[in-house]
């Protein structure tokens, strides 16, 4: 465990950052920005920078991203994924490939959040978009990439059928991500969520609606380098060494 850390009084009023998480689990804590004020995020970003802890700020709107970038100017805002990464560049990759597929173009923001999470947690990642079940030839055209992967993330709204199709074609575990994309009876992603939970093909794990970060984290763990002997946490890049 790292040495005890005492937050400043202002930060302690609303946050207690978990700097030991990387030591316990092999991956650092992320900061969920939705619902936090710009002032709170500025204080959190300052503490993260002072500690030198690589951090992903997820679900960051424009004002929230500005608050983080004001304190961490060398961070990178991926506006399409609503994610701010610090350091800006992911670490050198290790472990198995994670493939991320988005059923439609409207699913890309969630797929990008997943892909960026995978990359910043140190895994190689490839992204394919617009390969939904309405044109099965499109996903079949990606089989070579999908079958190279140690884990596959499938992001889909509407009927949520793509994870079952992919899981029937590959040997790797599939992490299914329902999105809130769809017309009225999709119920904001609930229809896709229920379809994925009822997947016929085995080997499908399902995360929450629009939870690209959660899918990316799980896939990165699945694809971590094999470690012989007693189980240990995956290596975490040292702060300041995350650039390529």
C-alpha cells in the first residue's frame, strides 16, 4: 500500500481519492464527472496532478472538461467519448488484443469510451464501427480481427442482437454494452439490455446501459498478460511514463 495521504480540507469535504486502488487491483481509480461541479473537478484534478496518478475522467461535459484541463493542461479531452485522459497518451500496450465493435454510427461515442479505456489501461485495441446485424456481411468481414482478440466488446442499441451473433463466431469472451440508441420502444436502452441478458450464445457478460468505461475495464482485465505462479495485480505504469 502507498503511504497514507491526507486530502486538503476543501477536497475532503466531498471526495476521498483511492490512491491504493492500483496497488490492490492493478488499475487506478477513474473519476466519474457527471453530477460533479466544475469546482469539485478542479480540486480533484489538482490532487491527481500533485500525486502524479494517471486518471481517466469519464462522462465529462464541456464545462467539466475545461475545469480538468485548467488544472491538468497536458491532459487530452476526447469530446466524442466525453472522456479526459491524463496523461494524454496511453502507456505502451501489453497483453492480448481487445476488439471493440459498434453496431451503428450512433453507438460510436460509447464504443470510443470503451476503446480509450482499454488503451489507457494498457491493452492493444482495435475498433470497428457500423457492423450491425442489419447487414451481417459487415461483421463477417471483420472475423479475422475478431478472432485475434482475447476479449471482444460489442456495443449496440436498438434490438441489441449483435453480441449474440459475435459470441457465436469467436472463442473469446464477449462484453456486451447496451446503448440508449433507438426509437420509443427501446426504452432508453432497456430493450437492448434485456436482449443481451437473454443472449443464447454462452460467454457473454453484460454491463450497464452506455457504460463504455465499465466494458473497457473488464475487457482490459480479461486480456491482461498471463502471469505464472501466484496471482498478482497487473503491472501499472509509473506516473510520468505513460507516454509512448
